């Protein structure tokens, strides 16, 4: 299906076409009045726009290039796009020579190592398209003289909807969006390319939010932690990246937001940020997401597909037009009211410092399950690698009733991986094991379940079709309880004991028991074992799929050991160390200490 010669020819001709007289290089000052002229002013003084397409077109996105960058699975629709891509690329060249375009140049990142320069070319045939460059440009920085590769994004919303597609050409640092006017395609196009390029440089691009938290431990001393928050869409990654967790600011405790989406992890534990400002979902309530709400009602917010009433008022919870209202909000406008005054909660830098400059580092994997999973689990480094491998959550009955209760798994909770997913898991393993070896006792690995407990869904078959019926609704974990859990983990005041899933599960939150959330109050032993069996079966099948891309043996062994939480399964041939329970992680160090000397199979380079 892949025509490598056609991609090469396109790249060579493109470099000349982009110099054409119909393409005008502009800056943010030029774009701002033109974008706002096509927008609607709100009562806050901010502006909003409507997009015909309100979400990314992932089913129509394809990766073009060598085997190193191709998608592991494609649909018939994607196969057709790949086959037709040479002709579509020729059309792109024709449109670039014919239509008016503007070119905006911005910088991703703000550090001394890796700052991709991003070149965005947008059709100006429709004045509504000025908002695309303006909104995206506000998420980035003004270009400087810092090191970084050059990326290009071509966006032509005017392409016919029947030929709507996104063509990703990683080996040419190029993304092309056609037939869609959703700004998220530009944001993710550049970030996807940046993660792939960062991986090639020995870092690891992560789909994770980051923050810096200062908390007072049981010894009364203040300690500062770097925190990574992984999570699929709708699990609460942005919510908990900004939440203050009820920390005591008068006692010096605080949370400072650094990033809410993408960062680049280095071997010293530092994480380079990508964006200056954030592109967030707008379905927030002030009492639960105060900082984000305050940034949304600031005059600097740029709204997309949000309900703006005729009088200029904004209803962030009215999703009658679209369930994906979005906004670019300024990081420096994230504030909360404490002690009668507004307090900034943004960090002075978008980067996390190296581990040696912190008291500790926390890798938190957020999932959303509604049945038997405890709300907080302590993980070993071995289990953390598996949590990254599985990237778990579940479909909800409210949003996807036909798939309700079914697990969804995406490596690293990252749907933007280019090339081998196993390579990403292997690289995280190497970085984590380096940190564990160099900084013993300074790393903590957690899994938080922001769903709930008690849901029961029946699968029925009617007239040869499977349907689902909600027998009992989930009892959701209260926001304040989840905040207390995370606060107690930072302070070291929670109590954990070995649980049914092979991890250490929370049993007391800041000294208070969790008897109301005992899983045995919601399910029988038979039901619990059935849920565990289903979970293990899904994890096993997914691990076998990713293993075909080259998972390290040590990770496969760890996965095999974890399956033993399913008591009904046949015993594995994997040896469980004496004194260790089935499914329990191997005590630290989790992996052999000589892993650095082993041959690499993923093509990644180490950080310099």
C-alpha cells in the first residue's frame, strides 16, 4: 500500500512550493484582529468560535512512510486512504500553489535541550480559518535560538468532506490535515511529531500531565515532589493536574501546575514541557475545578464550540451542540481563592527539575473503573511498567452504552504513538530502572481509580443481537475523598495493605477507615473472581498483542506473574519467589541490574 517514492517526491517539491508568492508569513499580532473579527465576544471579554468538525478524525488518520512508522493495525477505510495518498499529495501541492495561505512560526518547549520549531501553513480562503493559527499559536512560544528540530503542519479545511483525512509523515517531520477545521488536529499533529522525535533523541514522549507539589510529611518537614499524571480522556488527568487537594497553604503546602498534556521524560527524571498554554475541555464546575474555571472566565480565554448565549453569557455545561467544548486557556491565569485572596497556582517553569533536585517523584496512573478496583493502589516499579503497558480504563454506560463496562487499553494512555508501542514500554522500563537504581527510596508509583464501585451491567441477547442493561448504577468516588487520598499519599499518612489485585491497596485515608468501600459489600466472592478473571484475560490478550512488537523478556515475565491473581487459571510456568504471593510484584529491585548491557531492540537512542 505504501509508495515511498511518492512521499519522497512530495517532500522535495513541497520545500519549493512553500516559498510561493501566495503564502504570507505572519505573526500573532497580525492574526489576532483577523481571528477575533470572525468570533463572538463573551461577557467576560473573551472570544469564541464554532468549528464544523468538533473532534479529531482519528479513524481517518494514517501514517505514511517506512515500516518503522506505520500503524500496526489499519481499517479498510485507512487502507483506502493509504492507497490513494499519492494522488492526494499531488492535490495538496496544487492547492498550496493555488489558494491563499498564511504561515505562522512558533516554538514548542522552553529549555536548553529540545525546542521544536513548528511551522503551520493554513488556507486563508475562508476568513474563519484565521482562528486556527491564532488559537494554536497561543499554546506555543515565540521562536528563539534554542536547539530543536523543524516541524511542518499543513491545514486545508476546504478539502471536500468525502476526502477528509489526516496524513502523518513522521520521517519528513510533516503532518497534513484535510477537510476538517478542528484546531485539535494542529495541536496533536505537532505534539505527536515532537514525541516521536524526542524518542529518537533518547528521551520518552509522554501523554501525561505534570505538577510540582510541596507537602508536609509526618516528620513535620516540607518536601517537594515532581508528579506525573497519566490518563486516558475523561479519567480526570486535567482535573487532578490542577486540583489543590486541600493542602494547607498557610503551612507552606501547595500544588503548582506545569503541564496538562504532553512532556518529554529524560534519564535524570526531569521532564521537558511542551506547551505555554493549555487546550482544555470546558465541561467544568467551579467548585470542583476552581483553577481551570477561573482561567476559562478570564478575558484571555479562547473558546471553541462552547455554548455562548445571545447576551454573551457562557454555559460551559450546556453540551447540546457538541460534547467536546474546548478552550485555549493561559497557564498564568490559573488561580484559586485562599484565605480571601486569589493565589496563582502555575509553576514558574513548564519543566520538571531532575530527581536529584527533588525530595521525590510520583508516577500516578489514573484509570476509571466502576466495579471492584480500589480507589488507590501502591505499585512497585515492575507494576508501574505494566500499568503503562496496559493504559487501562473502561467505557461508561452514559457515553457508550453498547460497550459499557468493557475495558479499553492504550499503551501509555497515549493514542498518538508512532511506530512500535513495545519500544515505548521498553524505554520507560529503562528510564525507571535507572532512576530506581540511582535514587533508592525517592520514587513512588500509584494507581488511582477515579470511577467508582458497585456497577453491574448485564449482557443480553435479543434477536441475535447483544444488548446491555444497567442493573445497578456505579457509586462514584467522591471528589473530596479522592483529594484526601492524594493529599494523604503526599503527606505519608495513608495506610496500605496487600490486596486482591496483587498490589498494596488503601485501607485508611489520613487515619480514617474505608469500610463503606469494602468491595465485599457490593459483590459476592463469585462475582469478584469473575471480574478478576475478565480483567486478567483482557490484560493477557493485550500483552500478547504488544509483545509482537518486541517487549523485553523481563516485562513479559512480570506480566505472567501478575496473571496469578486469577485463581481459576491454570498455573503458569513462571517461577514465583519463595514467600511471594501469586500476582504479587517481585520486591525491589524489580528487574535485573545489568539491563543496560543488554542489546537494544527498539531503535531508540539514549539521552546524551
